[in-house]
C-alpha cells in the first residue's frame, strides 16, 4: 500500500442514531464552512473581488453583511459558469458560497443545499481534479464523512474513495492529510492516521499563516488525531 493511501475498514459509530448524527453534523456546520473552500485565501489576488474573495469577506463580516457577501460570491461564480459551464473556479466557488449562504438562513437550510453542492463538486472533480490541490475531492470526502447518511449524502465508502483520491492528487497537502487522518482514526486505523496527522502538522508549522483559517482548522483536526 502506497504512502497515504487509505485501506479497508468501516466507519461504525455504534449507538448513534441517524438523527443524532444529523444534529451533531448541523451543530458543526459553521465549522464545515471553515474548510469547504480548501484554498489559501489569506491574500486577495486582485483588486477586483472574485467568488473566493467574497467568501473570505463574508466569513470576516458580521450580521447581514455576511449573507450579502456570500450572495455576491454566488452571483460572480454563476457569471463564470454562464460564460463557461466547465469553469472549475466558477463551479467550485458556487458550491462553497451556496453552502455558506444557506447557513446564514439557518442551519436546517444547509441540508437541502448539500446535494446541489455535491453535484457541483463532482463536476469539478471530473473536469479538473487537480484544481486547488485536489480541492473538490478533499471537500467531497469530508462532506461524505461528516454528513448524516439518512437525511443527507453521508457515506463511509464515498468518503474513503474521495479522501484517497485527494491524497493521490496532492499527497503533501495538509488539508488532504488532516481529513484523511480523521477518517482513518474513526475507522480504527490509528497508526496510519497519526502518520498523516504528524505530516500535516509539520507542513502547517513550516507554512506559518499561509493557509489562513483553513490551516487553523486542519491543525485542530490533526492535533485531535495525535491526542487520541
């Protein structure tokens, strides 16, 4: 088995009902948006705001301004997709801003949006899998891992498939490593999980603030794996 590749196993969570897991997922939905983008957005690349910029600004804003930024990000992403239905940037950031905007309307509003996000991200993964260092596979893997199975798209087998794919596309990316490590830990594969978590922490330490808020969340996940 190659370094970083996910092996067999089953994500069994004995004693949890689908509803309890669904509520637990919704309670962490705001954290979910911290990793959904999966890109380094610390620096705005150009004077003209992009869908990624609007997502970052929305997360930094307060009150109604948050939703306004996410809506603007959706509009900009849709404009990119209207010009080119195969534009990975437009598809990816439409999915991300869509999820963020739904959460601003209430956490229960996020559940119906998840399948739409899934379709957009699957298209990105098909068209340009290397976009954002395996960003679509990274986000899909985490969505399938964290979402409830009965009321949403949660699937252990799909989570494994896409987390493995993200590792193959960008094996040194700390987000890919952290999410895979978390999945492996929950499936009892602790040795491999800790190796990936340690690698993610080393990369994040060397990178400083390069990965912004995403890096903070990946660091927390990796530390939790190491402390397990």
